[in-house]
C-alpha cells in the first residue's frame, strides 16, 4: 500500500495561526488526535502518526479533554511494553 499525501493549498497554509515551520508536524498531530477521538485509529497508531511518545500523546489528549479509549489492541501493546 502507498502512503497517502494530502495537498493543502498555499492560501490555507498561509492562513494557519501557527508558525509555517511547525505546520506539517502540527497538522499531523491534529489529524492523529481527531482520528483517535473518532475511533478511526488506536492510541498506538495515532501517536505514531503524530510522532509523539506515548506520554506526550496522552498529555495532548488530556489537554483537549479527549477520553482515552482502551481497546484490546492497546492492551496488547501495553503487555509487550511491560514485558520489555
């Protein structure tokens, strides 16, 4: 499967209220948070998309008052992490 590339028009990028040099990472983080909130991605996959540690991603969710979903996949990830 190929990566998906989303094109964002220059006028939209210029209207963002974040520094241009941080736009790509911020947009990926916002997308990851939204996809997690809506149940489209697990915690682990969403944090990977956001390129954040487990703890940083959890902090970001907390700051946005997004409840943590705890799925079977999350449980499996935690078991692997605990056994390392």
